[in-house]
């Protein structure tokens, strides 16, 4: 018997576990390019998923509102037992004197079926006229969130890979500095140089190793930021790949384009909001319109003073009718609501005006930043070429005994700085390009 109970408990635990188990999150198994990260984020980022749910909620709300045009069928039932029957005063047929006469039976039950059909209603007219606008608004909110996800994921991707590239630069420097340290040590042991040369080489090597460790930790933190923006499992592996030449080509941008606020999703959202406010204004002006409904009822009445015999005989009745409700005086409420709706429409025009100014300013600032970063990147490209040439010459001169190791250290530091600055500048250039594209409204969904 004990074994049977253990088996039952094990089966129940298995069923509960399966019912509460969640599907394992998907991961990217291949080398992930930027496009792969964006595609993953658009399918898994919580904000995007929530927006899709909000779209479905909006669609369901619209369907619920429009359901009022269909016939509304209801059924009812009640059972009543009078402890004391109600009475009414009825004139006596002979004397004319009013006498209290009990009415009805002690036990009463009614089953009813009613149907109502709306013929005219301003609420239903509003729902019918705004259905498309509400769907459009929900879709535009989703598009806006997707644009933000694309921009944020792209910036985080560039940040990760360029920081990783800086780690690679430091790793290359460490290999070179280890060789220089060994050369300086050999020269010191041979009596060619004094001990300051290997000491300086060791100092430079230690500093570079410490810097690489710092940047490696920074890469890990930036990976987690990218995963969070993608909606990626934090403990899952994510291997990024890129092409430096492709990144350089992606940084190019046509700076002659003119900004048009109508291309921005924010402007389109305001336009949709304007449609809804116009519909709300018409709704307020329709307050004088009547509400017209057709209805029909079918009732079955059961009455009997003896409860067990209550349902022995029925007394059915039925009716059809037309109900019209016409507002005549509402204390000025319609006037005030209409004025409020007019002010809301007027206020929206100022929102559009403010957005136009904000878009122009945003584009001007983003374009200026892009042009400045582009000029800086081009200058740093030249600096890198010069630094490489200087280091090559000084290193040869040092090996020939013309230059000191201090000159090599300075040239090496200049080369590392030039490479670091170039990658940082490329990151800033790519980020500023994204800002320009967002300001132009060319990132769309």
C-alpha cells in the first residue's frame, strides 16, 4: 500500500511539473552578426512581445465594443415565496366601499427570455468609426518599440565588438612586449644595455596585462547589457562576429538628406491620436441624438399557493416593443464636453508643432555629431598609419643601437593609443549614424 501511495505522489509531481514547466528560451547557436541579434530581439525582447499582446488586446476591445450591434439575448429565472401577500384596495361591487384584497399566490416563479437589438446609438457609432484608428495606434506603438529595440541593440552590439577588438589589440601588444622584454633582458645580460631597459619593458608589460584584464571584464558586462536588450537568456552563450571592413562601410551616410517629421513614427502616432480626438469631438456633439432599441420578451409565469404544485400550470406571456431615449436637458453637460473635446484637438496641434521643432533640432544635432565623428575617424586613420610607421622605424633603430628603449616605449604607447582611438572613433561614428537615421525616420517597421 505504501508503494502505491509513493507511485501516485510521483505521478502527481510529474503532472504538476509538466504543467508549470516553461518552454526553454531559444538561443543563437551560430556566430551572430548584427542582423541576427536584431532579428532575435524583435522576436524575444519583452517590450516587443508586450506590444504584440497589447495589439491583440486592442483588437479584442474593438470586437467587444462592436458586439453591441448584434442582438443581445438574455435569460432569467426567479422564485418567490410571499410570507404575506401584498394587498390592494378594490371598490366593493355593491357598496362601493374599498376593501383590502390580497393579490397573487403565495408561491411565484418566472422564467424569461429577452432579446434586444440596438438600432441607433452614438456609443456604437463611435466604436464603429474609431475601430481602424485604434488598431492603427496599437500597431504604431509596436513599430515605435521595435525601432527603439533596433537602435539600442545595434549600439550595444557595436560597443561589445569594438571593446572586444580593443582587447585583441592589447593581446597583440602583450605578445610584442613579451618579445621586447626578452630582448631587453638578453641585451642586459650581455652588457649591451643597463638594467633600466628590461625594467621599463616589464613595467609596460604589466600595465598592458592589467589593462587587458580590465577590458576583458568590461566586455563581459557589455555582453550582459546586449543580452538584456535582446531578451536573450543571461546565462546562455552568445558568440558575436563582424567584419571590420563591413562596419566601416556601414558607417557611411548620405549627409545631404533633408529631414521630414512626417516620416517619424512619433508624428504618425500624433496623427492617429488626432483621428481619435476628432471622433471624440463628433461623439460629444452627438449628445442630442436619441438611442433607439427594439426588444422582445417571452415570459412563463408559475403561481400556486401550494409549493409542490407550483410548476403544475404555467401562464405564458410575450411582448415586442421599441424604446427611444431622447436627451432634452442635461444641465449644460453636452456643451462642456464638446468644449473639452475641441480644446483637446487644439492642444494636439501644439504637440505636432513641438514635435516638428524637436525633430529639426534632433536631426541638426545628430548630423553635426556624425560629421564631427567622421572627420575625427578619418584623421585617426591617418594617425594610425603614421604611428605604425614611426614604431617600425624606431624599433629598427633601437635594435641597431641608435635609439633607446624609452623611445620604443613611447612609440609603442603612441601606436596602442592610435589603435584604441580609432576603434573608439568608429564606435562613435556608428552610433551617431544610428542617431541620424532615427532622426530622419528611415528606420521603419
